[in-house]
C-alpha cells in the first residue's frame, strides 16, 4: 500500500551503497568507495557523501556534511540497520549504539530504523542509490576521494537537485528551498567531536587504561567495570549511566591522577609528596619531624623515603612519645639511622641520657698517671725591690 509522504522537513532516509574502486594516494592501493546517501522524503533532495569505510566516524562525518549542505537537520532519520547506528535490530524496539545515541542527542533528531531486509521501509533512498551509481559514478574518472567528493557535491546541487523527478514531476532542489528548508532544525553551532565508547576495568592501582593512557578513580570503584566516553578533550567514566569521574584527555603513555582519589595515608606516597610526609612526622612530634628532615637531607631525597616510612611505622608500633624521645637522644649524638631508633625502643633506652663515646685505648696502662698529679697550685709571687712587674 502506498503511504503518504511526511510533512516538509520531517524525515530523511539514509543508506550506504557500493560504487566501485578508487586510487588512494595515502596507501598507494585501490580501495572500495561507498556512498552514504541521504534523501529528503518530502522533496527528494539528495546529498551524497563518499567514504572508504562504514564506521560510526564515517557516518557521523557524512551526516555533518549533509546538514551543512541542507542548512538544517531533519527531525527524523530513517537509517538501514547498519552496525554503526544499530546495535541490535528489532521491528518494534531496536537497540541503537551508544555512539549514535550520543550524536542524535547532539544534533537533536530522532532515529526510526527500518526493519531488517525490508527495503520498502526506506524506498526514497533505495531508488536514489541506483540513480547515484548510474548517473554520477558510472563512466567517470576521479583522481582521489577528495576530487570525487567535490564532484558529488556539485552533482547533488545541479544535476540531481535540478532534474525533474519521475514521481513528483518537480525539481527536488526547488521544492526543498521553497517548502522544506524553513521547517528543518538548526544546525548545531558546536562541531561534534566524535567520541570513543568502551568498557574498562579499574585496577588495584586506582587507575583505568583508556587509549593507552591512565586515569585515576576513587577506591570505591576498584575491581569494577565502568563505561567510558572519550573524545579529544575529556574522558568521562560512567556507572549505570551516572557520571562518576572526569579527566582531561591524555595522549598515549600519559597519565591523569587526582590525589583525592587515593586514601589519605597513600596519597602522599603515590604522588611522591615529600613535604606532606615531613608534615605528618612533625605532627607526631617536633623531634620526629626534625629527624625525618635530616633523613631526607640528600641530593636524592626520594631514595631516602623508605627510612621515613620506617620511622612512621615505629610511631604506629610504639607510640609518638617514645619515638620522639628516642629521636631527641639520637639527634644529640648526631646519629641518623632509623635502625638505632628501633634498637633504643626495643631496649627501652629512649629516655636514657646519652653517654659520650670513649676513645680507643681508654684502659689504664703501666705509666698512666692520675690527672691530679698534673695540677699545680698557684705560687705566690714576691716582687723584688728595684724590679718592674712584667
């Protein structure tokens, strides 16, 4: 049964058609060329976008070029069940891909997919593909894809658009300009940045890998699989549709870490924040803070941080007060070794006054004399008459 056409600007139909082979200067090979054909249902005005692939990126790029050509967006798009836009085909409730849904929300159109193996659901574009193959492509010679695309745009505007259509007996471009153009939705002002959608797992190091770069997430999500939307500017993480984290996009090998994602006791370590570790030691006690500062007084302070962590561990084991007393005793002798602090705490000698070390050979020998023998009393000086005091 013949169904009436829609209202002006309400619908357009979209489908891919194979054209042939064309030289690709980038690869030096002949590659397949596909035509993404978009036909307005009411006016039959047509736009053709040529591409070597049928990916989501190619479909969206073709749609963007079509909206610029038509100077507007159709309210309803009727595509074939192509994989970039339809994840699971169904006559009643098809499941669209996340990338296509994201782009549809950006351009503000609705998708009404055709049924599987039912070309009569999109007859306007089906007939147009045959017209493109025979009238535009057949017998023509193009140097590369860019040359062919420029020719296709001119052909759409002046040949296909100005012909007298066999069914409507009108010129599609004229009808479109007079009756349909004013009913289209406005073209989005911001260009669409084609994103990448995937699922990733948050690892034990608090990071997930997206595009060979690492991004941190809070401890809550460790071991969880989350959804990712990554474009050229941002990387967004979702769990059941709820945004849980956002990072600026990093290049391959890059890393974006938010210190707030780490637990309080691990953040300073993970970010190599030596100042924060020293401040923590100062909070335990003034001598502990001074001792830690002496430990990292090195041209390579990070290499000495294990000793600082060992000192903090002693505070957890013995308490802050005994460790502070042991550090005070060790600082008095200028002994900077955490093992000595541990030994003092194990023996309970952290509060004992330090004794100065005795020199080697301190035991008395045969000719050793008591120091008192060298003490001489001050003799009274008698001034001889006739002499001067020197």
